[in-house]
């Protein structure tokens, strides 16, 4: 699904204001010694107080030869590595459920016990013999996988039925609703690889029909009242489940990204709304012309499973307790799920703010310090956020499961990032009553903290956050706490609106067709002041600029990419425990040269490169900007490891705690098949048949990668 909504707010972008450059400090000073136990974000490994198991990334070496770019309809892996499929769309998750037909014939309800579609963010939780979380267990685990969306053309017998701009087939729409969300499946080691345990008691689906609790400061807000929950404390379902996160108490975070697309709201509804309501709905893309079709199924059910996607004012109440006018406010959150307790209700954690959540990535977990999660809002010109808990981490809470979530995820401070031209950065607090975020704010009148969190984008606008080139995944370096985040691409970045952190405007023509703006994206990174996740200042640079290897080396290919490591549109990003950084792509610009891919990178650190001046050009016009670029990686520190099948996205990645098995998701191969030449009856019109081959419909899948000699994946200590 495209994620090309636009932040057209009047946020003044304060990047021209130079702030004092921070003095560089030893980022690790004092950070590791005191804690009784360290829990590294981005991994599930408990480390000793001295941190002696930390690998020095300077000694890390890539252990494979680069894979060539390819357009083949298969998974191409580095030599010496193999993969097998863990699960694909529709695979059974319970005993007695028949194998998936892959012809669309299943009834919708069967997806309550089948793997969903469009696999995305993912995490492996080690499973102990006692059925509890075992952070170091590798032979058996619970794999939590997001299912972001569906390719409806392949999910039904003859594609999606649409008549007069309506969906007449309730079974089709319900199947789509049940194929989105996330799945939990037990996996176990069998021989050299892993397999799904079909009859595990832990297997579970969470879908857009699941009852979910609303927690945190926005629970019980008048803005959360719906016919489903007149107290504003519950909602039905989670959707747009893109990337993910996890907690140091062994729970999974699934993040709601493109939820706004699912709501219907005719233009006539605007006139029934207050100016504030319209400002909020517009800023979140539930504009008064959103004509999503799920709500058009007639007749609706008694529980309004279809009608609830109509977000217009249909009732007569003053507070929305008799319709779903406020339903959009109950989506756009980080949702916590306890995979070890299949009967537990998921919880939406409103303290982390509402936007197009890509994911929520934990910072280093250090006893006695607050917990931190980094987050991106993925649309053009949107922002980077972080959440800092008020409670400080008590390692005893690691065994409390979801109960610990109420302590750390309901009570904290939300910040949004401003990247200054001089390489410094500021975290701008989003708290009601501070810095003008109150009823008197001229940009939007914020009534309370619930209003600030529900309208976090508006609060971030009002504070002058930096508009980024579409924030996707973040990842925290387990060795030094530095944070990396992909900015996937931004065709709306204008020649005269570049800034130091989003500095490129260029043309990357594809088959002779112009692709302007920041067509290939980049990866930004930052070091928190004093290496503290709770800091309000940071220092940043650009780790990698994506580009074709033959692009202008001065203004476009600033990272010196070569044929062995050139890429476009970085999206998934993830640190292995070894300190190796994996980069996944969701590309459109470079797909004349290669399908989407997975690359392995050995990170440096913020400030290891230099300041460079970029001259951007278009039709005789120019703009010049200084930016801060990390050290050129060269083939030794950045290499292509995998290329996926045709028209897929590579997204979602996790490993077993022993680092011997890497799980990767192949999302929607052949996705754009369902364009103008598509004929479901003619398999020759499908762009991909992966993974089954022949004339089969393509299916999203999780694969597991192992090294043929059983060794560590991607890199090892030299
Ligand atoms: Fe679902 Fe922003 O990727
Ligand atoms: Ca996708
Ligand atoms: Ca993504
Ligand atoms: Ca993407």
C-alpha cells in the first residue's frame, strides 16, 4: 500500500535557526558500569554489568560475498546460506485447519486461525519449557508477525468484487478485515532449520475484529467515545500493522500506520463538524472525501462490523455514543500484546501518541534509567518522535509480563525531533500546558493531554519539528545506544525546501521517466547527549545516502555506493546482537535494476565522516545546503545479502538469540499485478508466482535463513 499522504501543515520549520553546537563527548561515559544487568534494545539478550559480551563493531567482519542485483522471481541469497519458508498467507495456525487453497475459496472466518496477509514487522521471543518467556532460548520461540494489509485481488476467488463503488460481498470484506492485524505462531528448530508448530496452544490471531483496551492518558477522553465503547475505554481491532517493537518484559508492540485509509467520510460531513474536528480529521488524512469501501457492505451486522468504518456523524447524540464519528481517534496507536498469554486483551498505549506509526524501537535498557522508545510517522514531511517513561527501569519487572506495561507505557513524556543545520538536535516536549500547547494555541486549541496525544501531529507542527523524508524504521545500536532511522524517499521534497537533515533534491530517471525530489532516501542517525535516552539534545549525521552507484558522487551518491551495495528506499532497519545493522528496502525507484533487497552494514558512529556541501539542481535553478555525512562504508562495511522476488517488499526481520537463524518477511510479491492488465483467470498476467511457482498466485511469506555450516549470519568477529 502506498503511504503518500502529505504533511501540508504551516509548521514554520525552524531549521534555519542555528543552535549552539554541542561539544562532543564520550557517548558511553558512565553508561554501562553501574547497572546490575543491562538489557539491550533491539535484542533480547541480558548482559552482565560489565557489558563484556558487547562485540566491538570495529572487529566485526562481513562473512559473505555480495549478491548481484537481479530481477528474478525468486529469493537470491548470499552463497553458503539457505532459506526455508516458515509460513505464507493463509497457512493454518491450528490443528484440523486444512491447507490453504490459494484460490480464494476459504470462508472469511477461517482467517481467525490462518496466517494473515502482507507480513511486516516481526519479533522472535524465546519460549522456555515452562511456557514462559526465556530471553536466551533459541530452539523454540513465539514468532510475532504483523499483517499490514491485503492484496485483495489474490485473496478472493475472482478478485475483489466492487459494484457501483460498493462492496456487495460481506464475506470478502470480512476476510480482508481478518487477514489484517498480526499473528503469533510457535516455531521450533528441526534439524538445521526451523518450522511452524501448527497445533501450538500459543498460536493466535489478532485482527481488526479483536476487542482491544484503550489505556493511558487518552482513555476515557470524550474524543474516544464510540457506540462500541461509550466510556471511551475500548475499541474493536487493530489495522495497518506496519512495523513493530518489543519491551524488556517480553511483550510485543504492533504499530498502526495506514489506518486512515480504511475510514469512509463523505464530503458532506465537514459541515457537521467543528473547525477543530475538521482540522484534526484533515491533518490525519480522514478528509471529507475519504471513500473507503469497507463501510459500504449492506446490510450491516447488528454489531456494526462494517458500518463502524463510516466515520461521519450519523447519530443524533451530542457525544458520538450512537455512531462511529470518533472511531478514527481509536486508531493510530502503538498496541501492546502479550504473546505468552493467548487470552489477554491487547492494549492501545496512548501515551506514545497517535500518528501513522511505523514502529516503536526500544533504546538501551538500563536499570535505574527511564525506558525510551523511538518512533517515526511515515508520510511525506512527517516527524520523528520518542517516548520516555516516567518510571525508571527495575529489572525485577522483566518477569511481570504485560502488567509491567501499565507502569512504563501509560505514564511518560512524548517528544518530537528538530534537526538543526549545525548537526545538533533538540527533542521538543509535547505536554499540555507547556510551550504553548494549551487552549490558547493559535495553531490548534489543545484542551488537555488526551487532545495533545490524539492530535500529536498538530502538537508537533505547533512546536516546529523538522519535516522529514518519510520516517520508516528505527534501530538502536546495542553497542553505544546510537539511533538509526530510515527516511525512505520523498518525491515532494522541493528544490527550495531542502534542509541539512533532508538535503537532497535530484532527478533519478527510471527508463527515461523523471523521478525528482529525494527519490532514493537516506538513513539518518543520532547520538543522545551523554548517551542518555532521556536527553533533550542530540548530535546527528547521515549514515548512508541511497543512490545508484553511477549517480553524481558529489551531490547524489555521497556515500560512495558501488555495484555491490547500491540500493534505494531503505525501509526496514534492525540491529543484530552482534552489532551488525540490517537494511531492508521497499523500493519503486530502482526497480528497473533490481527487486527489493536486504543489505548488511557494519555501523560506524555519529561524527565519523565530515560536513559536505550539496548543490541541488533543477531546470537551471539551484539550491545549496551543508549536511553531515558519515564515513564512506566501502564494500567492506556494506554488502547486498539477499534480493527478493518480483514486486515484493523486504520488511520485518528478527533473529534467534544465538544469532544462528535470521527471519525475514517477503511482503506482497507481485503486488502491482492487480493493475490494469490483471486478469485473475490468466496467471500469465501475474507479475510473480513466488513462492509456489508455476501458475500459483503469489503469497506473502516469512522465511528463515541459516548458514549452511550453522555459523553466525552475516558477520562475525575477525
Ligand atoms: Fe508500512 Fe511505512 O511502511
Ligand atoms: Ca508494502
Ligand atoms: Ca515500512
Ligand atoms: Ca515503505
